[in-house]
C-alpha cells in the first residue's frame, strides 16, 4: 500500500475516449495529440535502413552474452553524440516489431524526443512474463538486460535513463523486467498488460488499459485468448513496494488494442512524459564481454 497516491478529480473526453481519475490515476500528459509521423518498414529488406541522420539495423546479441544469437532491431543516430536515454518497446503475443512500429510510430517519436529505440523480439512471438503466455520458458529478463548492455556498446546510452515499454504480453513482460531487475530500468510503460510476478522493490510505472478489454481484462478473470487467469489489476498493484509510483489511465471505450496513432490520444507520449523524469542513481557498469 506504499504506492504514492495521485487522487484526481478529472474527466477528459477526447475523440470519444474517456480517461478518468480513479484511485491511483494520473491524467498528466493525456491531452497531447499524436503528431503525424511516418513509420519504419519493419522487417527491413536488408540489415540496415537509413533515414535522415538515423539508422535502423537488425542485429543479433553476440557471443559472450547469455542471450547470444537472439535478434532485435535498434533505431539510433547514424553518428555519435552525447548519451541518450534508451527505450525497449516490446510487441504483444503473436505480434512482430513491425506491427508495434505501425501502431505507434515509435521510431519517429524517438528522433523527436532524443532517445535510442530498441525493438526486442520474443522467442516464438511470446514473452515469459510469469503465468502468461504459451508456457514460455525463455530467459527474457536476461535477454532484455543483455540488450541494454550490448546496445550501450554500439551507441552512446544514458544508463541512468533506460525504460521498458510494451503492449499486452509485452506489457506483462515490461512489468516483470522492471520488477525483477535492479539498477537497469528506471521505469516501465504498460499498455493492456497485467502484473503477473512479485514486485519486491520500488518501481515507476505508467499503466494504460482499455475498460472494454476482454483479452486481458483490467478487473481480472479468465482469458479465452491466452487460456490463463488474469489477476485483478487494481488489487495486485496496490501491493507495490513503498516508494513506487503508479500512474493509471483507464480508457473507457477501448478494447484490447493500442490507441490509434492518428487519434487524439497518444499512448506512447503519455508513457514517455510520465516516465522520462525518473532515473537510476547508480546504474550497472556496462562492459563488453570477452569473446575469446
């Protein structure tokens, strides 16, 4: 019950979407409309795609890391510069990074907000987020940590400001990553994802959920899509460790989906604006592994 409470009396109606303050809810940042932004062509026809001063590459984690061989996409400045924050954006169950990029326009948004963007890729298009989904046993927490360390050897990264965000099963994995690591992720952004693991230390999370979601129902229950029991989000998240912050935005007319990019509610912007002020005081030291 140590979560910092943000009791608000707000009712925001934007293009038919209702965002309301209930309990641990913030409407901060929700008024920002989605800017028009082009999306990246993922998967890439080749290993690299250059647009303006930015390059997108499909890479694999190299030898020396526990998750060696696992692929991912990274979108960053083509040439050096000062360290930038890093965002890992996770796809949902049976999705691809291309589908998330099409829904969010995250690459163009990262250029505007000056952060490096990584699209991890789940084994069998799933994430081992706890009790969902596909009985996955992959060490996805280790994979995400490896990505942070490896990407920091490729482009300047501000390790004080690394964030993980995701949709659905990717949102569940974002919860797990921020809850089960220390000194790595400064915060997590969750769209339509449930908390499925214990969260023993303070975390900073922006949580968005459609109240018409039947795939991952906010109030909990059996999901016919995942064939699992989804816990009640409001009850589960009241148990976060003291010092945690939780901003919840409930979208009254939204089902199990990312809010339309061309709409007036920009979910990615709400996540970024809510999380980007948080930082890790003493991030883990990043070193290149011995490849001998």
